[in-house]
């Protein structure tokens, strides 16, 4: 079924929250999902894989080669890596978790837009200001080294917004996860909600 | 009011501090102003002299069927597609849990074909259960106020106008119970129209929808009366028609919006406060216009009657305060008259103070109307990971000391929790210690999160935000909010949103005042009825001077 951007971001964010991810990270995952979908990738598939993955704490070490990040989900590692590079902690960041490269790509894309920078993901992908600059056929299978690119030109995004077709069975998975954030309404809530307690035929 | 101001003529006083303005009690006392979104829309429509057409009107004698209204605006055509359906009285409810309504609507981007109308007829009456396309910009529904609708039909069919008391006391023929926008249920995302200059101000598609629904409600009642008595039925008198706006029941769904859009909230407030500061600094006043507006406000307050005990008390106090404040006109002869009035108003209650703000703005359109272009916001700023933790600590000291005042070890300070209901996916407010679901709390507990962040920052005084968040990723959202707050002072409501003292109605009134709603009629501390477009120009009244409808009064 065709879905609006807002529906995709909202549902993906809620699904990530429902799966136990932190609110702030869930918002990034929601935006990354939309970016992937808009760029022709299986964003919802990447999200589903992501929310089933390790959601533990991030471990990081700073060494001569830069920051090394392990543990945590791909999205969380990508966020930490991009933050660390943008803050100048080091020139490169090595990610030990590359099990979900699409989510790495999506999160890096939205963060490269937020940070107004370019980023190189190993030999696999280059992103600039939220736009995909280059992508090879082979995603990383082991460690992936991130580097910020200083010479990427800002791209004026002329978005021709159109709705995106998401398979119903995929959407159902997100709905099920999102439902974990919902609370059944109580009698108290019903008696206090808008329109309650009045004759509606007045 | 024909004054024009060169840029270098515009002075301003200091803005009111955010610690004073951004309190629930104060924002819960706001009134609509000429910067409200409905007013902006009407001014622009009037400026363009937009012409409304009704290319489709297919209604049976009882007023059931469909209609299309089209208006050219800003180089685009927008069409309201309306469906009126029979509804058994037992199914009529304003609750969000309703599944059927008297009327349903979409605002269509362009002129719909028969196929578009048919497709929407299949879906719009189902509302949330329907599916839409990006040709639809909003989705809405409304119920009749049966009492006044039926009475008006009978009166018009009998050659009479409806009873004035009823028109004054109710003030609308239909109540909307939801106006959805921005991608809900498959309709167009806001990004589709945001770049259109005439649609760049907030909620313009929604405001246009409601204004067109008002026209539909007028046409519908006249149609049914005419069908009932084709020879003798009369049309609504202009003054009555103009006083019939659109009612609305607004609940908690609106409240989290203000928390979830901090920069947008800041921009609304910043414009309002900048406008006030400009007006306070001016030496100009038009005593005649001002006195007319003071009188109108006085009459409006007399027509503002509600059942809610607390709001009634506030209205009575306001009437008294307003009377004393305007007992004489000495303030008009001061060097800076509006500053003098503003200072005098501070001796009275918050309702009186904020009504004074709205009056000051209303009387000075040429000085402030241009600010309405600054009320939107683009992308919300994202986290700056380069900042140091000591800078975040300083931001908390300088801009968020209010958040450190609550004692979250007390159950009274954590008495409530916000959540999303499973039934209708709408925001709700629960009692943390008596209702289930607090573990699924929505993150609207901003003050508590700031305290938690401040606590964890103690151990990390000299590191970057990036490194701090690798260890404490749970603080990412709050850190970003604080960075925003340092740049946008009105971005946060400076109260504890989960305290037992938090009254969501204050947030609703704030947001609704920015819409331009009036006659706030609270039915509890978490929902209110209001009227929209009461007194607003009709579609055939758009032109110069059309926008003079602040705080309308029914003048038979």
C-alpha cells in the first residue's frame, strides 16, 4: 500500500521504540528508514532487521587508528561514529558491527544531512549532505571504517515527494511492534476525553 | 488603519523573558491575535480577492449528498469535497472513538474529477479507516449541532431568521471533531505544499478547510430549508451567517504537538513577543480605532459564557479587570501609550494581561503583520556533537533552571504520564499511580529528563557531547533540546508536564489561540469546545478591510 513520508517515519519510529530502542535513536531509525525507501532501498526490511538485532550498550576505544566502536545496533554505532567524527575525536571510526549495512547507510545519510558533511563508509559508499554520491556492489562484510569527507559539495535537494509503496505484510510487522508502545484506554480516560460527558445531539 | 512603517522606524522594547511567558498558566490565558493562522489566511485570501465557486452541489431534499467548493489561491486551485450523510442520533458523538459523522470532507489539491470525487466518497466517510492519496491535503469530519441546525431549517423555511439568542449562545451549525493533515492515512505530506508561499505559514491547509466547511454548513442549512418550503423559505441574514462559525471539540491530541516541535513553538512565541515589543515601543496610536476595539472586547466578554466553574470565575474576574483597566483613556496620551497600557495591565490577572497583548497587536496591524511570515520553521536543528559537556551544564544553568526546581522524588511531581491510546492512537494522560501503562510513557517529561541529564553530567565535566553520548545515549534527545533552547528561548514550556498540577487545557488554549479560536469553553481540564471563524468574512466579503473580525460580537 502507498504510504506517506510522515506515516513511514512515524510508524518506523514507534516500531523501534516498541522494540525497546531509545526514543532518540528510534527517531533516527525512523528517518533513516524513510531515506532508504526514498532512495530505492528496502528501508522497512533494514529496520525490521535492525530492531531484531543487538540493542546492547556501545563500547568504544580510542587508539591510533581512530575510534573503534562495537556492541550495540548498527544504527546506534553509526550515530556514535558520526557524532565522534563530527566532534573531531578522531579522523576515522571503525565499526565492528556491519551486519546491517543498509541501516548504517541510512543513518549516515540522515546524519550527513544534519551535520552538513560528507562521509565515506569504507570502500562501499560515499554520502554528501544527505545524498548518495557513490555506492559499490559489495557492502562491508567485516569492519567498516568511516571517514568524514571535507570536499563533498552541498547538494540542493529538490525533492519530488511521492508516496512509497510498502508491502502490507511488512507494514503489519511494524504495526505489531508499534503496538507495544500503546496503552489500552482506561475508563478514567474515556470519561475525561474530548467530547465526553455531553449530549452530542445538542 | 493606513499607517505604513519604514524599516528604520520600527523600534522595540525588550522581549518579555521566557521564564515569564512560557508558563502553563500564562499560555493557558492566551487570546487569538491578528497573527493567528486563521487571520493570516483570511488576510491573504482577501488580498488576492480569491473567488469561491461551487461546481458541484448534489444534495437531496434532506441535505444528503455531495458538494465541491473550489477556490483559486496563490496560483493554485484548492477544492473542498464535502459529503453529507444520514446519521442516527445514537451514533452521533464528538468523541474520537466515533465511527460515523454527519459530514466528512477532504481538501483536494486542484479541481477533482468525477473519479476523484467518487474515490473520496468511498473513503472520506470512513475517516481513519479510509485510505487517501497525495492529492488530498486534509481530511476532516463534522457533526451538526442538531439543536440549532434543525431550528434554523424550520425558521428559514417559515420565512424567519433563527432566534438570535440561539445564534449567540451556540455560534455554529456544525462542529468539526478532527482535521487531519500532514500525511495521515495517506494524504499529502506537508512537504508537498510547504514551499508554496501562501501555504508556508503553519496549518494553512487545515485553516482553509475549516473556512470552507463553514461555507458548506451555511449552504446546507439554506438548502434544506428551501427544499422544505420552496416558495417561502428565506436565506440566512448576513449578520447571522457571519456569526455562525464552526465549532470544535479539542482534546489531548493537540497537547504533545507543542512539546514535540520546540523550534516551531519558539517561532510562534517569538513572533508574538516581538510584535508586542514593537507595539510597546511605538508612540503612535489611533484613539478611535483603539476605543472601538476596547468596546468590542468588552462586548465579547459579555457574550463569553461557559458552564465550567473555574473558567466562569476567570471570565467574571476578567470582565471586572478589563472594566477597571479601561475606566479612563489617560494611557492613550502617554509618550508610549501601548507600553503604558501594558504596564498598567500587569496589576491585573493573567487573562487581562494577555487580552491586553491581543488588543495591542490588533490595533497595530501595519507594524506587525509582516511578522506572520516568520512563524513557520524549516528543519529542526539537530545535535551538535562538538559542544562540550561543560557548555551543556552552562546551558542548563542559564536556560533551564526551571527544570531543576521540581522534586521528582515526590509522587506529586510524577503523578501523571503521557501515553498513546491503543484504541485510537491518540495521546492521553494517565494517573501514574492508579492506572496501568506508565512503562510505555511518551517522552514528554522534559523537566525530569533535564534533571537526569544534569545528574549524569556531574561525572563528565570536560568531554565532548559526542563522547558523553556514547556512554549515555539515553540523553541524546534532551541534549539536543537544550542546545535548541540556548538558541531559541521560547522553545520549551517551562513547567513540569507530569506534575499533578499540570493542566493540559492550558496547552490546548495556547495552540488554539494561535489558530485563532475564541470562546474557549473548557469541559474538563483536558478538553474544550471552541468556535472557529465566528465573525469571519464570508466568501463574498473578501476584500479590503475584510480582516476586521477580532473577538467578534453578535450585533443584531
